[in-house]
C-alpha cells in the first residue's frame, strides 16, 4: 500500500499530500515493512470515518474518544454510522497509527478481525437489508442486532428507541456504558422492554427461510 505513494509518475500525489500517510519510522530509517502499510491503512480508515484532512487526524480522534464525543466528528455525508461500529473502527485505526512499529497491531489477527465483519455485514443504519453470510440472502435490517450484527433471538427496546439483542445490550451496560450504541447520546435509563412484535417477524422470517427454495 505504502509503495503506491512512493512510485514515481506524473499522476502521483505531491510529497506534501503523501506525508500524512507515511510511516514515521520509514521517514527516519528508509525501511519499509508490513507495519508501514498498517500505519497508512490506519490513516485511511480515520479519514473515511471523519472526513477531515489526514494531518494530525489521529490526535483529533484520540481526543474525541477521551472526551466521549466521537459522534461529533463522524462524517455524516458517509451515511448513518452506528456508533458502536464507528467506535470500533476508530479504536483499531488509532492502534494502527502508533508512532513506533512494535506498538501497531498485526493486520490479519487484529485489524482484519474488526473490519471483516463490517464488510460481510454492513452497518444496519445505512442499508435497507443486510447480506446473510450463510445463505447469501438479504435479511431485513430490523431483524439484525446493531451491536452483534446478526439476527436477534430476544429483541429488547432500550430507552434510545432502538432494538437490540438482550444479551448484547446487557453486556453493553455491564461494560459501564450509559450511552446509546447507535447515537452515543446519554440513555434516559437502562430499562429494556421486550419487542414482541419483532419476535413474531423474526419467527416468520426464519420459517420462510426453512421452506424449500428459499
């Protein structure tokens, strides 16, 4: 990836444009490694997430996470980012842009494990349906838990008005979170109300999938 920024040619971006994407250790040692690509990928993820110029982008996102206002930085023109997925991307991207290589995560075991589920099952707030990895069919997004990104078994409505899988939202609360996973706004309370109408819809959908030819 990094070599794309370094190849000579008439259509390559100016050095000033490339610099924010370059591994700081490469600039001092001249040595390229796979972790140099991890750094560049981290900058690209942050840029796609918040849409700000890449220079000092890591510092801005880090401060936003520390002050719990990442939602104010998220690029709304890129779609309605569910907050829990946006935060996951921000955290892994920040680990990629560590100044020293040994602190950066492995691309396959650490970075890809976060990105791959989002590619396989896009965030439900931005898509009318979610592609099923098992059957290749399109699952209605209202049946999908926005935290676990799979079909719910025990849907519960939280005080933010969104429905989550019971186990997933309870784990969210148990982790000390008092904000909505979808909007990052403070929750009025931690009460959960069973979404019985959605249970019927889920059962109906699953029954349809069991029928021959589905």
